[in-house]
C-alpha cells in the first residue's frame, strides 16, 4: 500500500465544503458551549478519511479540532467537546492519527477525540443501542456524514440520530452521481434503497433531475425523522457543488430542529456563495485565490428575498394583522427563509414603496425591533 492510495488531491468543491464546515463549527460551538445545562458536546465524523490531502490541506477532523482549539471565544466555553472520528480503512485511520498529532498538536483538556477504525453504520448503531439500554439522551451532537457514494446513506440510521432533540446532520449527498447512474441497471439496487420505483421514474422523466433528486431525498429522510421524532419541526439547507465540467457533484445538506442552528448554517453557506444561491462551482476556478468565489451568481437574491417577505406581510394582513412587529419579520427571515440581511431586504421593500415603517425617532435605513411594518 502506497501513500498515493491513502491520501488524494483535494478538488476545489471539497474545499468549499470544508470551508462551510469550519464556519459552522465556529458558530455552533459558542451557541451550545455557553448553555446552562449541556456539559458535553459531540462532533461525529462518520467518514473521517486520512486527515490530510496531497496538496497539504487539512482533512475535516483536523479542521474541526483546529477550529475548537483556536476559537476566539474558547475562554468562555463551559463544556467538554468530544470528537469521534470513524474511518473504515485501517491505513487511513492510522494516517489520521498521525495527521492530528502533527497538524493540531497538544489539545486543551476540554477537547477530546477518538479515532475509531470501523464502519459508520456499525459504530453509530452501537452508540445508539448503548444509550437506549442506559436510558440516556445523546449529548448535543453534530454528525458529519460524508461518504464517497450514496450506498451508506440509510434513512433509518440517520433518523435514529435525529430523534434526539439536539442532534444535527450535515450530509454530503452525491445527487450528481445518482443522476448519471439512475439509468444503469448495475446501480438499480443501491438507488432503490433511497427511492421507490415511482420516485425513480419521476427522476428519469424530470426536466430538472438534480432538483428532483434532492427534493425526493429530503422528503423521504424528513418523513422518517418526523416519524421517529413525533413530528418535530425540521429546518434544512442545501448547498450545491459543481465540478470542473460544471456538473453537479453533491448537495451539502444540513438538518436541525433549532432556528439557531439554521441561522448559523446560513451564515456559513453565505460565506461561500455570497449572492444567496448556495452554489459553488469548480468551473473556471482559479487555484490559489484567497477566497472562494461562487460562479453560479444570478444577482437576483434581493428580489427573491423581498418578494418572499412581502408575501409574508400580505398573508399576515389577510388574517387581520395590519401592523406586523419588525422583530417578528426578522425572525421570519431567520427561521423560515433561506435569506439573511434583514436591513437589506427591508430597505429594498421600503425603497420600492412596498412597506412603511411605524416608529418614532428612527434613523433612516434602520429597522429597530420596537417598530412595526405596514403595507404601503
């Protein structure tokens, strides 16, 4: 076995994925670590890999440990961070251990990690069974599920993780490969584990196969999660990544039951695709550039966001709420849409005479929580 078989080159769209993971962990950690009740937080990397790439870049386990160790708010954390890195191949698990030691160095006592050589399905099942037998809850957990293909995505297993109130999933879903192989009889059995026959036919006949595959996957997964979680509300975001041929590689899907997590993931994804398209492409990617740039910009995010918020205000008006609190509208943007930037959205609506702001002593261009919005 050579080193070339253990580590590989990192494509730019993987760099985008890791950038989002880093940004989210940086936001996720203080949200939970400063809570009054949770004394232990868990990060699980189900397909951890060797910890490094041929170009010298860090793998996801190293990125997470560095993000915690170097966090600007670490002195205020009141919890232990336990990191479980699961890797199927022994050689890559051994390489991961070495990469952590050489790249991360000594960790403070509140950060702990374990590298386990095993199958994601088996290791998670053992953890969940042990919790069940002991009658315990899973500590607040972010589980990163990043397989090479789709055969390791199991609705039952993923929903078993999400049945716990403070569990979150970050899934790499290789919809692009499913789109390419959906007609191939060799892959029919594995694809049928994710989609029933009528759904497969819907995918084949769809004029927007990528979106159809994502929609059906999310519908199936969320239905299973809600069934196991007594109908809990779920927030989800999906970030698309395209290869050098500008073809879809995967969707990075985030699932949480809490608006705070949803809001933090929006921030992380916006850091890569600043126009709000949640899309990154390797097409015409320039190696060595300082920031990741989205090549899927359509420039219309502000129009889409304004229309969505305007529709919300119109619906509220129909139910008798002519004056809607600004704080409520901001919460709607945060927790019910894929958009952020309250001031830009509300400013656009005011500039185009769609809304009026009811508040005394208001500084132009601001939207304080104490005020109200009415339709013009």
